[in-house]
């Protein structure tokens, strides 16, 4: 453990980080553990937001099946050496990142994973919760049964610093794969249910193709990712045609014209027989 990580703690030492996932001491994602239970945790650390922490905590402290439990939203401990930062702490079961598993999965398992992610978004919608952060870096898979867990809160936390719709550099989606954001709702603090549906579409496209569905956007420099993407042309999808048909109705810039998340779930659930018949080129 590095000397820096020894001092990244929160809630009077209750939560301690021991491994960086991505980022640095100013802003990033880490793994750590709950010193009371010794359970693993996912930690997002960023600069103090402009909104009051009580407001941020209320936004992020929700309960949705399939979403890691939020254990803490608040400042880092005063004895940490990372400055005036805040963290969001989510519980983490024995899982591995989807980004490390995707290429080893067959299409039926990919469909299983994608459908679970869509069901989680649907359940969130039913509970009037907007997840905001849905992309491969925030989706975890249990190797034994391929059950899915999301840790979506960190992108929403860092988006609080900008209280208006972004038109330029904004909150970092923390993905090397590309910008997993709604082109009409670039600030995730103001994300909507249709935003979650769009994010699911981006995720499904990546699960089956292994690449971001908008190559031009994915090739941009990080600070240019969050420029409006509504004029970008989506790449030709070469995966299963049934999945392509769903993406055609879902990855639409106009939120009013997108397939709603309940229909996305139904369409994915009905896709399994056609995947059995599909032979990849």
C-alpha cells in the first residue's frame, strides 16, 4: 500500500482505501475496505462539490436492487493528505469488472448481463431513482453466476460541481472506452429516466461489439468528450440483428423518441432464441 493510500480514509477511519482503480489523489476511483466488517468497498474521491453535502447525500443514498449499497457520502478524514475532498463509498461483493470479462463471454451470457443491467435501470425508474452513471467501468460481474452489480454514484457526485447543462468539458465519465453520457443531458446531476435508458443502450452496444457505438466521440480527447454528441453518426452495428434493432430505437438523440426502459427489458428478454440462431460473421 502506498503512503498516499494509507491516508485516504473517511468517517473517522471507518473506510480505508488500499488500491487505485483510476485517477489520482485529486479525483478518482479506488478500492478499499470497511474496517468494521472487513468487506470490500468502492470509493469515489473528488473535489468538494458546490451543492451542500446533505443534498448530495440525499440524492445518492437510495436503495435499488442490483445497485451497490451506499454506505457513506461525506468529507475525507481531516488527517488524510489529499486536501479538501469528499468521497462516496459503496459496498462491493466478490465481483470483477465487466471490462475484464466481456471478451470471454458468449453472446447468451452477454445478453444475460445486459438484461440484468436494463432490469436494474427499470427498477430504479419504478422507484423514481435516476442512476446517472451506467457504463462498463461501473458494472461488476460475479464469476460464479454472472449476476450483475452497479456502482453508479461517482459520476453523479463529480457532476454536482457544474449546476447547469454542460456544453464543453465537464464531469469525467471515467471510462477509457468513450463517453457514456446522454448527448442531451451531459451533466449527470440532471440526468433523467430516459438518460438511464440511453446509457443502457450504450452499454449493450459495447457488450456485444467490444467498442463504443460512436467511434468518433470515443476517439476525442478526454476534455472534448462531453461536447454535444447529438450530431454524431452511430457506427454500423455488426452484432446480432435483434440487438441492433433495439439499439436503433434506443440510441436516439431526442429523448422523446427513445424506447422506454420497460420496453428495452422486454425486447432483451425476447432476444434469446434469435441469439441461439445467430452466427457471428
